[in-house]
């Protein structure tokens, strides 16, 4: 028990350091942008628009960190009852339709109407939304994402760029982002949240795929 408490404390300290580190980059950019905007002759509107993006990035990070901490403290109950999957997957599909179209990624929902998954609705939404947003961001134009559910299984399978095989085991780590993803916006916490939610419901996550073979994420839940 002592050992466990110590290991947990180390994890927490590391997490705090990592969050602070992740906030430094957008803060430094924000400062530089505001300084440039204060100079005469610059394109103030463009600089302020970029400054706003940095603030949005920081807000996303804070939201994700808070959500994770609520999950950890047990204040957010994950597995209360079960939720019909199809309407939630369709809601994710509809809400992300515009950004999917902009990214030229097709999202297909595939779930029999009767299938339920052992998560609260909000949690199922969070998981599916994170998986779909990732495909939109990283799969690349022309890719198709299938968001599917069957008894005890939630799957997000895309046929996009994928990631290096040796990176697959690190996908669910907090703040992990592949080198290619670093240029785009993101917190690196999405899949950590997915894993946490699924594990809190007694389930497991699994990733497969490879470069040019897309990414497949499977969440499996124990039978009720
Ligand atoms: N569908 C996907 N295709 C290729 N790479 C992906 C996909 N989903 C996630 N990744 C990789 O996994 C990393 C971690 O994802 P995530 O935890 O959601 O963080 P974020 O999206 O904020 O970067 C991404 O930065 C990206 O490198
Ligand atoms: Mg993500």
C-alpha cells in the first residue's frame, strides 16, 4: 500500500510538471503575438486571431486536465447503467459532419439499434467524440472512419495514414503525440481520457494498424 501510494504520488507530480510544460508553449506564443501586435505597422487582426488560437488551445488543455481529474476523483461516474449506442454515435457523426467534410474524412456509423454499452451517455459520447475527432485530424484526406458498436464492443476503424507500429503502445499515454501530429493542435490527452473512461467501466482498449494501414481502436467491455 505504501508502495502504491508512493508510485501514485510520483505519477501525480510528473503529471503536474507535464501540464505546466504543455502550457508554456502556448503562453510563450501568446506573449510573442501580443508583443508583435503592440508594435506599429503589424497586421494586428491576424496577430490577434493567432493569439486567440493560443488561448483556445490552453482552454482545451485545462478542460481535458479537469475532466481527467474528475474521472480520477470519482466525481464523474462513468458506468452508471447502459446506453443505446446508435443514437450517440449518430449524434457524434452529425455534430462533427462539418469538420469531417473540411478534412475530407468520411464517417460511417455502423451499429445495430438494439446494442447498448455499459457507460453513461455522456461518457459514451466523450469516447466516441475523441475517436472521431482523431480520425478527422490525423487520418488524412480521403480516409473513411467507421464508428461501430456491437455487444460489448465499441470500435473506431479508419483507413488513413496510421502511425508507426512502435508508437501503438504509447498512444494511450498522457501527452503522447506522434511527431507528425505535433504541428497540429491537440492536447495529447484524448486517448488517455478514452482509456480512463473505458477502464473505469471495467473494459479494455486496444490499438492496431500501421503506416498506410490506418488506425483501429477497439474498446471491449465485460459482459453484464
Ligand atoms: N486516427 C488516427 N490516425 C493516426 N494517428 C492518430 C489517430 N488518432 C490518434 N493518433 C495519434 O495519437 C496521438 C494522441 O491522440 P490523442 O490522445 O487524442 O491526443 P491529441 O489528439 O490531442 O493529439 C495523436 O497526436 C496522433 O499522433
Ligand atoms: Mg485527440
